[in-house]
C-alpha cells in the first residue's frame, strides 16, 4: 500500500489483511508506519514540477529507477490491491501495479487532482474523492465519492478537560487557531488584544513559531503542536480558524465546528486550498477570507460574525451527515482484492 491512509490502514489491518507500505527512502512517515508494525519499503522518488528547475533534468531518472524498484517489490510482495494517497512517490508504484496486473485505488483529498494523481488516474481502477464537485471531472467508471478519513479519537474530546488544560475559564468563548501557517499566525496576533476582549484563544502555531513576547498573556495560550489533548481542545473550541488543506477541513466538518478558512494563496500553490475553501463556503460549512483581502478590521469583524452565526454553520455541517469514509474505502479495497 503506497501512501496508504493511516486510518484506513488500521481498519484493513484489523480485518486480517497484511499491509506493506512503499514510500521514499527516508519518508517522514516511516517512523509512524514502523511503529504500527507495518513493513516499510523505500524506493527512489523524484518531484514532478510544472515550473523550471535544474532538478527537472535528473528527477525523471529517479522516477524511472523508482518504477523498476516498485515493480520488483510488487512481484515479491504479491499484493491483492494497491492503495495510494497521492504524492510523487506513488506515481511509479501505481504505474508498476498496472504493469503487474494488480488493481490500484487512488485517493484525492483536494477538489482538483494534483499532478501526481493526474498521472496515476489512467493506471487506477478506482479514484476516491472528497468533494462532490470532483466526481464530474473524473472518469465516470472510476470515480467514487468517499470523503476523507479522519482521526476517530477527535470525536471523543471533553470540553471541560480542554479548558482545564489551557487554564481557560467558562465565562468567555474559545477560538482555536490551527495549521501553523506563518501568515495566519501573524494576522491573528495583530488583532489579539481586541480578540481577547471577547474571546479566549488557543493557538497551535507550528514548530518554532511561538511568540515569546506573548507568553503569560491572560486568555491566550500557544503550543507548537498538540497530540494527546487535541480532541479536548477541539471539543472546547466554539469556532476554529484554519488553512484549507483537505484533511484539516474534513476534520472540522466532521466535528461540526463553525470555522473561518484562510486558504494558502494561489501565489504560493496551485490554488487547491482556495477551491477547497470555496466548496465549503458554497455548502454553508465555512466563512472564507483569502490572504490578499485580509485587514485587521476585516479579520476581526469576520470572526465576530462567525461567532454570531455559529449555529447556522453547525446546523449545515450536521445536516450533511457524518460520512464513514474509513468504512467506504475499506469496502472498496476489499471489493478490488476479491475481483
């Protein structure tokens, strides 16, 4: 399973399947996979770019090497199905799977497929997607609307435990800022004195991005990263401010948290976060501010409006129902494994 989704992988493993994971030689996910007791195999990987870079001349050879390594691995492992979650390392594996006559399922979290998945689609038997709008842009015989799996432990948080952990009182609502984006961090901190008049703020700001000058500020706590207590912090939060990466916003939707999305600018990306955010806005799940339109006044007014209208967003997300993405994807994998 190259780039196997961590949560689906747990389900498949519990069902009695043997799982092998193919990633890059030193993939950042290697430690997590090995801690789960899943064998990890590294292959050569090259980035596929739409822009000029000197590495564009050498990376195709790395991808070609990865294809031969993946093909050799698949012949050795003899999997019944390959599941890919996107990323450049998956391209040689999915293509090799087709050559070895092994069914490959790929998953696209964003509204529009990234370059890696675009290259994989012709070799896949099924393409799982997260947004209703994506289905029409995929081959009709391959597209399956599954949603994106989320961490199930997030659904069992305790708001009182979250307040106790942060040292917050019960007399003010809580804003949770997540994602670790420098521009989001900076914009929130600019209006922090005004925000703290009406809210308490828990800020997950990313590694090395805490602001020492703000430590000890009443009603404001900042952490680089939170793991064990994260469900409690979500349960405590009245509203959430986030980037618009697919995994993050799907977790927010499943938790029914009113949210303000500040997508990564198209100047710094292919614009997928903007499309993700606008889809959630159309469905009534989110408010959206793009970076280029943010001013201190506009950000502060938008947050207050979000809190005022919070029930409207909660009801829209609740009315959408909870999608059991893990079961849907697991069933699809089992169907392909049997065929």
